[in-house]
C-alpha cells in the first residue's frame, strides 16, 4: 500500500478540496440510515483510522460511484491522535474503521491550511 506524507497531501489542492469531512465510516457504510436522509458517498476522499499490523494508521479511501478503494496510508500522523481516535463511541466505529476524532480532524485542517 502507498505511504503518503501529510506534507505531500497538503501540496495537492485537488486532494484538500475533495476531503469529505462529512463522511465517517458509519455514514459510508450506511449513507441513508445514519442521518435520515441520503448522503452522497460517490465522490471525494474519506479519511479514517484502521488497525494495520496492530498499529493505528490513517487511511485514505477514494469514494466512487460503484466501488470505493483504499488509496494509501498517511505516514506521519502524531501517534497520540491516532490512538485517541480508537476510543470512539461504539455506533461510530464500524467494520474495524474508526472516525478521525475531533482533535485529529482539527490538526489535519490546520496542516492543510483549511482553518
């Protein structure tokens, strides 16, 4: 799998502009039931945390109309933020995927110059 640094990601305007901060693993897996109204999960990039070799990693998933795909892992996320994301509420953590968590999301937005 491709390892990508935060610095490389922040240089990509296309990536930054297409991050789907509104799509969490729960919404991705059940876009209608989660919110009561349908969420379009056919475009953009969802960021989430997964355990890879028993270690938390941030994953980039490219959302597509027919079949979404994992693009890569982000290599230089502070470990404390990754571990904190694993402590999410049970309904939000689905199929081994964990949402970013507020602290990590805010840190990423700052790194990407979106704040």
